[in-house]
């Protein structure tokens, strides 16, 4: 029974081999890639802008004739497949800079798409209009295959190129060009004016235009009045604007940036902001003063008029300046303010103060605080940094030392009284 069962299984296997059909192969007699390209998303850009361009490559190639036969060996590649696809985007004669290199995007089958991206830069002075960016697509495809026998095949590939022009539109915009920037009374820690001459170098005529200055990141120049309304701003026209700005106290004498932009209404009635133009503004040094007079010498227990000489060591003039000295123990003063007037850079002025010193003052050098209150060119009031007026308290010498010593003075007074008494007695005796 076991032997008979094995014979049945073997017979079934032989029958299956005889009845099962031989697998057929496929052969395409014609077909090739048909490539095209288009931009995904917007193709409209502004002058001076950086953009990312998404380029879609589409293969619409078809395989027209297909044969199926048991003697055909299947091809690994189809005739309508674009292999080793290389896409190159160039600027041509357009006002555009292509920042990306050609890209390899692999194989692209028929009926499929692939996307490659490119970084581009629109020149700031680009005229408005429509431009065509050339795209070159290089690829390889299976031209035909030659079969040898039933188990060998040789492929013949062909390299081809396709060129496509992509339309790019550059919008008309106002382009800001700052021709000159002149500071006026602009110093560290003060307010001043900024005078700008601005030209519209773009190809757009703006309406209801407002020229704005904007603080550049952490620049110490801070706009106080940041907007100037100029109305119509035609292409190629020039305007003058004046702004009030302040400079931070911790700045130094240097040149600092300010951004300038125009907000306007375009021909479609939309409100548009132009690209910014950054300009450097020179800032003068801090308004400062120094005490240049020699230390004052005083004796304990006296009232004295002292003189202090101040020098304007800053970069600009000050107006209606007043000096002030702070008298602290052991000093007192009923006349601690002196009028200095206007002081030009480098100019010196001497002030007088009446100061008293206590009798028990320690013999040493003291430093009295002094400051100057002044007005700048815009009539703003400021107070200078504190300066030190050096005062040396020294012992009296000579007759002054004798007269100031109470013991010696008592002896002298007693002696004088004794002499007067003796003289009085002698005269009385003589009479």
C-alpha cells in the first residue's frame, strides 16, 4: 500500500510539470521618456529678495508596443524610464543669481514626478517684468535591448538632454537707496536729529508713502520720531527726511546702523513695505567735564572762597551750564552754585564757592563732589557725572597758628593784662 501511494504522488508531480505553462517574458518595441518642468508654488518675487524655487520634473513618456512571449527575457529597465536624472537651473540673461548647484534626482519612471529645490537671489535693482530661467535636464534611457538565446541580453542606453524655459515674474517695488545721512547734535547719551536724503531706485510709483527709520537690532541709536509722511514717491525721485533720535548712554563714539524702509500703496491699492536699506550714522562722544584746577588748601575753622576750574572735554557745546559743589561734614556752604554759561568743546570756566571748615576738621585731603547741570542744543537738561574737587586741610602756620591756639592766646591775653596792670600801677605811683 505504501509503495502504491508513492507511485501516485510521483505521477501527480510529473503531470503538473507537463501541464504547467512556461512563464512568458515582456518586450517593449518603442517608447522613450518625455520630460517637462514647471514651478511648484509662486513664481512671483520681489527685487532684493531671497527665495527657494521648487522645480517639478514630470515624465509623461509611454511604452507604445508590448510583446509577451515565452522566449523573451524580461528587461530590467523600461524604455520610458529616465535614468540618472541631472537637473541644472541657470540664470541666463535674467537679473537673478542661482545659488544652488545642479542636482542629481535619480531615476524617474513614466507617469511620475520628482521635485528639486534651488536657492535664488533677486538682484535689488532688478527691473520688473517676466523672465525665463533656462532649465537643462540630462538623462539616460534604454534605447533597445538585444537578446542572445534564452538566457542572455545586452542593453543599449542613450544619453539625451531636454531644455525648458521657466517663466519668473519680478514685481515692481519701491527700492530705497539712502544717498546721504547727516547727524545733527547727535552724541552719546543725548537726543539729536538725523537728516536723510533718500532715492526711489525701484520701478514702482508709490502713493501715500511713509518713510520709516527702524532700530537695527541692538544699535544704540533709538528713533524718537520714526515716521515721515511724504505722499507720492515716484520712481527715480529723491526726498529729504528729518528724524529725532536718541543715543543710549552706554554707547561709545562710533558709527552705528539704522534701517530705512518705505511703506506705501501700490497700483493695486495694496499696502506694501519695501526692503530695508541699512545706513551708518556717526555718533559723537559723550558730553563730559573734568576739574582741571589744583587742589584747594584750607585751614580748620575758616571760611574761604575757593575757585574750581571746569573743562568741557566732550565733543559738543553745552549751554547755560551751572556748577554745583556738595559740602559735607566737616564742610558747610551757603553759596554752593555757580553760573558757568555756555561752554564750547575744550573750553574752561572757573567757578567760585564760599566754603567753611569746622575747627575740629581732621588734617587730611578731602574730595568734595561737584557736578554740572547744562542744556544741549535741543534745550534738554542734563546733569554731568560727578567730579571730585580736592581740598587739603592743613595746620595753620606763623601768626595765624598762634592766634588760633587757645592756650597760647590765653597766655598772650594774660600777659597783656599783666603789662597793662603794671603800667597802670607805675603811672599811679609816679603821680
